[in-house]
C-alpha cells in the first residue's frame, strides 16, 4: 500500500479534480457547490429526451464524472472519497441540472449509501412532479449469495457498460426513447452482466492517517492476493498466495462463468445469445504493460475453455479504487434488446459519444464551438419556506439538550472511526462528527425555531448537506419522517410523549428504505430498542440504556446488511452506527 500522494487534503483534491473535467470537455459544466458535472443545455441534443444520471463516491475516476457527455450520462454527482453523495446534491442534479427532459433515469451501484441517497432524492423529485426511475446495478460475483445476504451483490466496474448502452439509447437522434424503455434496457443489461476483481494490495485514502491496525490487519501480506475485493477496500472471497497469472485468470473466469458454482452462477439461461463483450478494468495502479498481458491471457482462456470470442474488448481504467494495484473482469452477454434495428447492445456500445471516460475522443467541432466557461453561473433557487405546524418547543431547553448529545458524539469520533476501519470503510465517525458540528453551528446561529416541525425539518436539511455515507442517508430519512409525524401530531406543546410516538412512526418509515432489523448488525440494533423503551416508559435515561445494550449486542454479531457483510471475522468490535446511537442518547440523557 502506498500512502504517498501529491495532494494530501481530500477536500482540496476532490474539488480540483472535479474542476478539471469541464476543462478537458467544453460541452460540460460544473456545479461546484453540489459536486455535479453536467452537460451544458443544448436543445438539439437534450430536449424531450430521457436524462441519464449516475454518481457515487469519489476515488473511482473516471467513474462517474468523466462518463458525462452526449451519448453517455447527462450528469453525474460525486460524493467525498468512497462516500455516496448527499440527497441534496442528487435532488439538485435531478431538478436543476438535466432539464428539459422527458424523464430521468438514475443508474446506481448496489451500495447501501448510494441506494438510500439516490432513492430518497428520487422520491422527493417524484413528489415535486418529476418523472423519475432508478435501476440498481449489482454485477459483482466475488462474494456469493450465501455471504452477501440481504444486501445482494455489489455494483462494480461493469456498471459503465450500462451507462454507455443506455446513454446511447437516450441520445439517439432518430427516435426518442421513453423512460420506461430506458429503464427496461438498463435492467436487461444489468441482468446479463457479471464482474469480479482481484488486488495485490489495499489502497490508502489521501489525508487519512496510517494506523498500526491498518498496517497489520488491513493490509495484505507481501505474498498474498485478495480474490473478489470490492472497490472500497472491502474484503472479497478469499486471500491466497499470489498465483501465476494463468492460474489467477482461471479462478476469476470460473467465478464468472462456471455453472457448477451455484453460489455465483448469476447468469440465467436465455434462448439466444448474440455474443459477448469483455471489459478489463484497471483499479488504478496496474501499469498499461501488465494490463496488456492480463487482457491477452483472459481472451486466450475465454476462447480455449469457454469457446467465447468477445465481439468487443475494452481494456483500461473505467472504475478505479484510487491507485489500487488490481484489476477486474466484466463480461456482458449480448441478448436481444427488442428495440429494433440499429439498437442492439452492440450498436449502442459503438454509438458516437463525447465523454472523457470512454474510448473515443471528443469531436473537433465541440472544441471549436465550446467557450471557456466551466463553472455554473446560476445561483441556486431558494427553497420554499417550511410551513409552520403549531407544535411548540422550548428553544433554550431543546438547544441545551441537543448540544449535549452532539458534543458527546463529536468526542466519540475516534472510537467510532476505529470501529468502522475494522468493519467498514472508516467514515462513520467522521460523518457523524461532521453532522454534529454543523448542527452545533446552526444552534449557535440561533437557527432553532420554536416550531418543532420547522426545527426538525431544518436539522434534516443540515444532515443532508453535511453527512456523507450510509449514516447520513439513514439519519436524514429518519429526521424527514420525524418531521412529518410531528406535523400530524397537531398543535400544542411538544411533550416527550409526542416525540416518542413520532419517533416510532419515523422508525416505521425508515423500513421502506432499509430492511434492517435488530440482529442484522446495524444502527437499528440500538435505535429500535431505544424508541420502544421511550414509548413504553417515557424515560430518556432508560431509553439510553436500551440503546447501549442494543449496541453492545452487536459485538460478535454476523452482519446481514451494509459493508460489514463483505468483511470477515470482526471479533469483539461492535457496529459503529449502533454505538453512535447509544452515544447520542447518553448525551441526551445527561442533559435532561
């Protein structure tokens, strides 16, 4: 693992990298505040056509922002490194950066934070009258059915093939497709797509301290390779001594294509196959020389072992893991799209485009006609004020109690980060700290309203804007649902009983977006018993104890949801999200 970088500030690094994309492609613009790269409005290209949007954490470049361009994506939203973008960013992209259109299709990789954030943004957009659909791509076979549990397969590099094919259909000049057709094609491509990766080392995130735990436990030994590693440093199927390349390719192709491996045989039988497409993806740190050798070996074994001669072969960096010293193989089975002549999967792959991330260069006339403006000059439209509810709270008491809880959460950040570095991707503590600090700033600026619904809705907006990752999505959904439940409580004083009942309603709403139950090793293990205790007993201290007991119960528990599913034995480490709930409740209990 290399921990040496030219830019060690992750925020500055991401902002600078995003600003480079429209410099290299004059047809694009950057909404820097929301980290959105989007196509400049062009009536000839965009009016009356479905807008394809994707996005995810940074660190996977050229995915996703460099696949924006006529013929692929209309826009892409970037989160922080390895963290999904916020609901606010995605909602702004849907409603402000891809109009006019005849519908919006979100293509999302199957990671919990991405699915939650994009899902919530799509629901908000639908409520605002936008025609939106979402397709989740899950192409990774590295972790089989038994281990991936309720989460399902991860989405990895094969997703860019979905982007290219569906993007070409949406951009076709001869006949505009409908949102239903674009969504159906995306689902069809995803269903015929399998990918698997391997890596010689984990990667180091710029600006993140190198700990002894990361060195000793997180890193691979010098003579080891990880089979099936994810694109966020997640563990894969197994570790083994580094084999020779032919043996490694044999293992990976077996996971992709062997019908004997029932745990990974995801390609269902179809009546007619029109051929195959092969994509070799560099995770960022493999030399082009080695990628050439890998490509040759894969093509050789596909032919000799499986009688497959790919009709298209793409080799390069399509979806990286920073400077990961590894690669992935994606195979797309070509089947009939049912869309007629000129719209086969292969036709759409070959269709012209203007994106930096695919293989062909930007057209000469685009350079000649493009101006040098790359930043958006539009000011964000002011949001409508939140209607008052008549449900009152004591601002001074509420601010004091909430500040106590938030300070406890900030103090616990190192502990939460340490837990998450063992069982996840290490961002849980920092995400909670960022959200807590932003709310404390709101309190200091006298941003707490005496109207309980306005206050909770404002807190939800702060969380959406400042908390990355899965924690941000879950807290945001909960707070939005809590505000709705409080509004339904009617006018009067916001008593503890009112808060408790509304919290239970919000917990039920949260289940629309996550199947997590106690026992799945998530924050729900602490949140649900805490709310039940509050409803039944009306005692904040007892509720805090219930939350702590729930968090402690996750020690040694096998994960069924979240990135912990892909991690091996975690020993006595509790779920960091559950511990965060416990810390928050204990801070509240101290102040009441």
